[in-house]
């Protein structure tokens, strides 16, 4: 049996923080450009495509966008583990989130063995039990178990990052004088910015991307020319310098978490 998370919540809380920008369609428009991102990361010993992560294009050069870039770099990011430990999450929940790179409990469906049995996540088990008592209907309780989770556990981490992202987007749009475009990578780490006006842009992830032991920030200039075809000229993005890499991220160690009440 699976607990089905309501579709609306999945759309809101699945790994993306905020949905902005252009459709991912490699079709080109005359006089416009297409930027095909291919994002790969070295994380520990493995190299993989960076899936389900959002990237942004801000009009202007790095120098022209210096103010919001500096702001993004001076804000100390909070790691997922540190946030949930401080919020009092159990070790089982922290491991569940880490397993599929989830930022909230809305990331994926919940299996039956994750809310009952000896390997259950305590927060899930307690929320289902509370729902059964409240709704008097086991099926309803299982489908709506998230309403009985504490807000900090349910979506607090998402909300903190959403607010930070909104502030940076507003600053970037104010500085550049143009709307910021956005795409999300697919499961292979590929994404398309389409129908782009020719010019210089900053490719950025705005908020640092959390890896196993580091945060990675990308801020690179991109020259878009009329007629650029993304399907022919991929723009390789990585966290390490390698051959053909066009945009190299800056890595910083994850912070050491303060002791929490997770068990």
C-alpha cells in the first residue's frame, strides 16, 4: 500500500522551489537562441547528472550583476540535515529525505513500510495514527497524513529556501531590468532555455546546491547568439574543472550541524 500525496502538493513541493520561466522545448525560433544545459557533478567517487535542480538566466554580465551575486554569496545557506536536526526530526526521517534528495515530505509517495512496522519513520506513524483518530477513516488518514505533521517538519525547509529565492530573484530582476528565466534539469541533468534574445546572460542556480559534503554555487557568463541551437551545442556545467566544461561551480564545505534532538 502507498500513501498518495495530493497532486497539488506534489506540484508545489517537489524538489523545485518556485516555478518560473520558459518551457523546456529545444525547438528554435528564427533570430533567437537555445541554450542546452548539461549539468554533471562529481559527488564523492561518483559522477552523475544533476537531476531536478533549477537554473536561472539573468540578463547582463557578471560585473553588471555583481550586487545580487555578492548578496547570494554572503548569505550562509542552511543544510537539509542541520535544519531537520534543529527542528527535532528523527534520524529515520532525515535518512528518508536524504535517500531521494528530498527537501520536504511532499517529495514522493510514502510506502506502507515507512509508516508502519519496525522500520517506520516515527513522524509518519504518529501522523497516520492521529489522522485515524480524527477522521475515523483509515484511508482518509493515510492520504492526508501530512496535515498532522508539525509545520517545521512538513515544509519548513522548503519555505525558508523559497523566501530566500524570492528575495534574490527580486534583486536580480531589479538589477538586470528584465525578467529572470528558469528551467529545471531532467533526471539526466539536461535542461533547455529556449526562445532567447541574443546577448550576454549570467547562468546561476541562485541558491547553493547541496551535495554530500559541499554546497555548489554556479555564476557564469553565457553569450547567446541568434540561431544558437541547443541540440547541437550543449553547455556543459560541472562542479569541477574538466575538458569542455563551460561553467565551473564554486564549492564550499557543508556546515557542521549543532546537536539536535533527532533520534
